[in-house]
C-alpha cells in the first residue's frame, strides 16, 4: 500500500472516530447519564431529557449522516479517489 492510500485511510478512520465519539456522547451521555439534569428543563411540556432521548438524538444522528457524506466527499476529492 502506498503512502497516499495509507494517508487516505488514516483520514477516513479519524473522521469515523470523531463521528462515533459524537454518536456515543449523544446517545449514552445525553440519553442516559445527563437525563436527570436535563429533565429539570421542560420543552413543549415534556422534560428535556425525555425529549432528547426520544427525538433530539435522532436529529443529531441525521445531521451526522449529512456531515459524514460531506466530509467523505471532501476527503475523496482531496485524495483524488472521488467518483464523477
């Protein structure tokens, strides 16, 4: 494997690591660990911890999908492995 391919995969793995860290913090941190603290705030009549565990995390996950697609497109163009 040449150096360009190694650099590409290192960049891809770095991106995936960052995205998985955000995913873990949102799902486990906000949905479970911080739920009692977030429940002191109400949003639309519901405790924020409940809302975030049920709805807010989905919005973050969808945003992560769009971010991943955008960031991978940039990486592919940077390393000239993009599709036309």
